[in-house]
C-alpha cells in the first residue's frame, strides 16, 4: 500500500517479516522498486535480513533496516527501511 511517501509491504503470508518505509525521501516509483527488490530477495534467497543490515540498488546507496513496531500494529515487529 502506498500512501504519499509511506509504504507497507505484506509478505507475512510467506512466513517473513513485513517491511515499512514510513518516512522515505524516495519518489513513489523508486520506493516501489526498492520494496519489490527487497521482497524478491527475501522470498527467493533464503537469507535473513537482520536488524541493522544495509542494502541498496547501487553500490553507493545504503538503506538501513531496523526492526521496529509496525505503524499500524505496535505489537508486531516489522523491518523498517530508513533511507
């Protein structure tokens, strides 16, 4: 779901932690591409994205992943993407 510059990606149906980007500075299409790439990686690689890990589409881009309570359900931990 995209609301302005906010994104919430639901991949819990695949037994994976959901991720959110509540205050992204990226354009909506860039944020969608980033989220799609991360979801593809998480669902196909078998690797775990841990709290504090960084990733990016380019070698110079670093997006930090932190585990934090969801914006919508504070009892559920999600991967928060911080750009």
